[in-house]
């Protein structure tokens, strides 16, 4: 009956299972040793149960780790009669944090407890070496030895302490250290009791961390909802890229936020925020030199890392952990969004999940914006073409007819009627001028971007994609609007393919006139674009280019080899512009 009383008195809701296991271990150990009589054994067990009960009750009083551990340490020292204690939470070597201290001697509290917050010691080294698995006596404490050696102050005669690993799920997450003046040894019973307390503390801390992580995750996704709505409100890709880092920095408490953009082998640091101070350095670096950033870009996966900090450490030397999520569109990466912190525990898998979702929202918003721009561009192009056809088929032809009629009438009019001749001559001259202006207007209705010719337009477009173009033009010829637009669209698609797939930024563009045809060749020395059996891939883009060329009786060639690059070549018949009704442009 006596053994049942503690269980009847205390049924802890938070750590009940841990408590029962510890009690069973203590009872079983006492039964085997048989070192004391039955009465003393029961009394000792009851005291241990009461200690564990009081510690468990204390653990239920707070959900914040530091106050929780401070309270439980004070309670433990009070019920055990020990005078001094401290608790470390340990991380990867050599990182640790002193989270609780109670009634330390002056030698250890000097200079704002600097001896407890810096340096290594035997117990921490044993944790990092993987050799500390149970409560033990520390015969010599390095911190106390240093206090005596360097005369930091009074140690109250404390020379030894017990150290107990805080365990949770088989992992050592911290250390419990207790001591008293003149106490040089802790009995097995005392160590067993401390081990039981440490197990309760470790379990409570781990559960507290899990609760905090869940709360933080919920808060993060609530903030993400607000940020995503703001992201989708932007209509311009450039505006979105300029503002998204500032938007994230003001919504989340991540110290570091960065956005890289780029293609292939290079990434450009577009925008960077440290402690909510946003800059746009536009530094460019090889993708493979950026650690987790480059890895996320190349592998198109979200990454949480504490050791692949290249590219980040130069921006913020104190950064100790980063999370990176790719920005991708149609299976191709075009950027990376990155967050970082100066403490590994400040970023976890929940932050990575939020960042990944943020990257997906950002990618979709940018892709939607580009599709909308393309739709608007097509609508404008269709309207331009419609107006050009209407003007060409109606007004342009009528003006041409008026000019011919005026010339014919002038030829048959009586020569002696000078006024009539002058009127007809003025009519012919005005109709020709109007025809010339009409052709100019029709020419201005070409696709946007071709105002200075197809070569200049392709050069500007390639530069915008981050490509370096070497251009050679041989010959000068006047091009019809259809030919010029076809060259422009095929050249655009070819340059896009280089940017997305070739893994190079060097492009050779050759435009030549031969045999009454104009030939455009775009070549790169990249990795090639072949299928598993070694043949050139022919996706929808390649098919579209071929169809465009065939629509105006042209020919198309696509050739690619692994490691040797890709060649896109189109040959089109051109019109010299001798016909009255054809709008023309000069290539080159």
C-alpha cells in the first residue's frame, strides 16, 4: 500500500509515462542492491518519488524554455539540499548556451557570468565526443580550476560536481550540473535520481521545442498568406523582383533575405536584405561557387544547410544556417530566394516549408505575369497586323489608284489648259506623298522591337537574357515585313533555348544574303540538346520554328551534339521591294 501512495497522489498529465519509467527504474535498482533495510528503502523511494513529483509539477508551469529550466533548477536544488547548479543546451561543436544558473559562487558569476558562457570543459567535450550517456561524477571542473588559477573570485570550496545528460529521443540536448561546497562524490542513488530528473527535463524541453515549432509554423503560414496576396497584386515582373525582398523582410523576422536571378552558369544577386536594410548590389558569381544557393538553383530543390554557406558568408560572416528555394518556370530555374540566420536553431524545416511555398507563389506570379505580357503582346501584334492589312488593302490601294488616275488624266487633258494640268499634277504629287506616308505608317505597325532592324532587336533581346552575342552580317537587303517578323520570332526562340538549356552565355549570330535568300544562323558551344539515344531533341519550340519558316517557303535546320553545342539555321526567300504594294525594311 505504501508503494501505491505516490502514484495515487500524483498523476502528472505532461510527463506521466516518463515519471512511471523513472520510478520503476529506481525501485528495480533498489531491489537488486539490497543495501538498506525495508523501511529505509521505502522511505528513500518515497523521497525520490516526491522529488520527481515536484519537478514534474514545476515543468508544467511554463512553456518557455529559459524560465522553465530556471524554475526547475531552483526546485531541484531546494528538494535535494544541493546549493549550486547550472544547465547547458548543447548544439553542434563548439556551440552551447547556458540557459539556467542558480546560486553560483562569485568566481563563476564574475563579468556577467562570462566563465559560464565561454570556453570548453570536460562535460561538454564528452557530449560532443559521444561518450556521455548517463549521470557521472566530475572529479575536476575546468571552469572551477580556471577560477582558482586566474583568481576570478571565491569558489566557496566547490571542487567537484555531478553532470547529467539531458536526453530526448536518444539525443543529448543539454547538460544538468549540480554541486555543493565540500561534496566530492555523488552516490549511485543520487545519480539515479538526477538521471530521472534529467530525463523529465529533456523530455519537457523537447516537447516545448516541438510546440514552439508548431506555433511558429502556424504564424509563418499566416504571414505567408498575406505576403502571397501582395505578390499577386504586382502587375510588373520588374516591380515584383524589386519589392519582394522588402515585402518578405517586413513580414517575417528572418535576419537575412536574398534574391538571386540568372541563367546557366551565372547567378546575379538581385536584392539583399540584412536586418531589414535592403540593397541591390547586383553581384554576379558562378553558380557552382555559391554553395547551397547554387545547389538549390541547379537541382531545383529546397535546401536547409549549415555547412554550404559559400556566397552567404561573404555577405554576412555571422550567418550559420541558410535555407534556399528555387524559382522555376516550365521546369527551368530562373532564380533562388534565400533566408539565413546567425543561429542554427533559428531556422528549421518549418521555415524551409514556408520558404518553399513562398518560392512557388513567386514563381507562379512571375510566370503568370509573363504569360499576361505575352498575351497582351500577341493582342497588340494581331491588332497591328489587322490595321496594317486594312490600310494596305483599302487606303493604300485607293491612294495608289488616285495617283495613277491623276497621271492618266494629265496625259489626256488639253495641253492649252494650264490650270487643269497644274491641278492634276498637284493631285498626283499629293497622292504620292500620301501613299509614301501611308507606307511609313504601315511599316511602323511592325512587331514591337523591330524599329531598328532584326539584328539590333536580336542583340538587345540576347543581352536581356544575359547572353554575349558575337554578330556577323554579310550583305544588305530590303526585307518584307513577313520575312523580318519570321526571322525575329525564330531568333527569339533560338536565343531562349540557349539561355535555358545550353549552359553557356556565348552565342554566335550570323546573318547573310546569298542566292536570293537570307540566312540566319544562331550557334552556341554549350552542352548540346540530345535525347537518350543521342539524337537532337525536337520539342514544341523546334517544331514552331520549322513551321514559321515553312509558312513563307523557307527551310529550317536544327543540329545538336552532346558537348559540341547547337546550331539553328533558317533560310528564307526575301523580296527586293520593287513592287509598289510591299512594305520593306533593310536588314543589318
